[in-house]
C-alpha cells in the first residue's frame, strides 16, 4: 500500500480562505460573483489561461497579491489529518503529498508546520508536473517516486479535478467532503469521509 494526499482541503483547511481571495479577485477583475467556487481545484495556470488570457498586467497583480495572501494564511490541519499521517508512518506505509501548489506557497506551509516534511516520504509540487489535474500525471508521478503501482495506491482528494485525476490514475480514491458536498463527489470516489476524525488504517480495506 502507498498513500498520496492532496494538500489543500485534504491535509490543510485552506479552501475557505482561497474562496475569499478568489471571490474578491473575480469581482474586481471580471465582475463575476462566486468566482472562488467556479475555479476551485484549478491551478493558477489553468485559471489564468481560462479567465485572464492576454491580461498580463492583471496576472502580475494577482500573483503578487496571492503570494502575500498565502504568507498570511492559516494552515490548520483538517481534523484528524496529522494523527492519521502519523499512524501511517508508524505502520511503515509510504506516503507523499501531491499538490498543485508551488514551492513558494509550500515554503509558507513548512514554516507553519516544520514537522510535515519528516512525516511524508516525498512532497511533489506543481514544478514537478507538466500537466494539471484532472490529468493523472501528478499521481502517476507520485506512484513512481514511492515505487508503487495503481492497484496498491490510495489517493485522498477533495476537488472535482483532483478526484477525477485520482480515478484516472487507476488508484482507489477516497474523497473528503471538506470542499464539496458528499452527494456531489460520491460518484468520483470509492469512499467519502468528512475528515479524518475516527478514520483509521483498517478503514482503507474495502
């Protein structure tokens, strides 16, 4: 068994904070409401290509504001996530974080949680991939790094794009209803949990 975790909305409770940032950005630059929900699970490259194409000045402003926003974000753990990762480590199960976030953002995470780099075996960021979720490249790369096959891999995800990428990789997918309601993601998962509270290693054998 190997385990691959997305980061935002799976390990860290950050999605509501990003919604605030992107809702504000959507209103300011595009005149759109509820923009945070619209782009949830998409990378910055995808957002810019789809909504800010040709708007170089605006992209620069957004990147600068996002960098500052992420420096001041709270990176609180999703309930039970830290304890669950510790239990996997104690059991000798290889695990990695596979995130669409970049290294600069994750540097802020390491300041808030220096312990996290000692728990997982690898952390793969957007710099490691040429394609974004829902393409499965990131999870396939994670399997390669940990030396596992799709048949023995479990992916924990919360966003629609991430869940689709996990399924396309051939792994078993456990969805967290931290970002989207259970009824909206259940068809993309093998199992849905609200968080890691009371979730244990033996619950993965299904």
